[in-house]
C-alpha cells in the first residue's frame, strides 16, 4: 500500500530485443533508401513513400509492451494502440510462455489458441477460461510473482 491508502501498481515494459531491432531497422533503412533514391530520378512521390516507410519502421523498432499489475486487474498495452484489461477474477492460471520472435510477429497478433500482445522475447501466458492471452515480458518470473500476490494461480 502507498501512503495514500491506494494499492500500488507495478509496471513492466518490454521493447523489441536488440537483434530484432537491428533486422527491422536494416529492412526499413533499405526500403526507405530505395524510395529516396528513386525520388532523385522520378519526383516527389517516391520521396513521400520513403518518408512514410521510415515512420512505420521507426514505430515498429520503438514498439514496447507494457503490463500494469494493479489492485484489481492486469492492463496490457502494445504499440500504444492495442490494449486490454483482464480482471483477476477472470484469470484461471498464469505461467511462463514461449519465447516469441519474428515468426509470431509484433503488435496485436492472432495466434493458434491465443491472442498475442507481442514485441518478441520471453512471454507470459494468461489463461482466462477458454481464452488465452500471451504477452511479451522481459521478466516473466517477476511478473508471475506479482500476479501470485494478487491470488492468481501461477505455474
């Protein structure tokens, strides 16, 4: 508890692993560079395309997953845009999930048997009855410990 009588919130932030940042960054640089070079010969449209490609790839490289373990629920957000909130009463089990990568993708993902909020790397699997949420987390053991303190069954 904090001094104001309110329960504390623990926040976990996970960014793209360095090797994925490098791969995505190089792909973005190559794509944007090609468009910019084409603009030198063809006019402004490829330049605009190059700038848009750069913006998209910078957003992907900077993408993070944020998990907030609050007094009543877990709040998950990835890529600033995609979010969900899971009340503790709905969680039937939480456990360490698989290490995800480029194959599973980044952002909000529809995976076999689960909805993923992913940026790559270690993850936590949160079961809510028949549905499953998979979220990237650099410190799965610490997140599971926080969830256990909220009386969430963990494995």
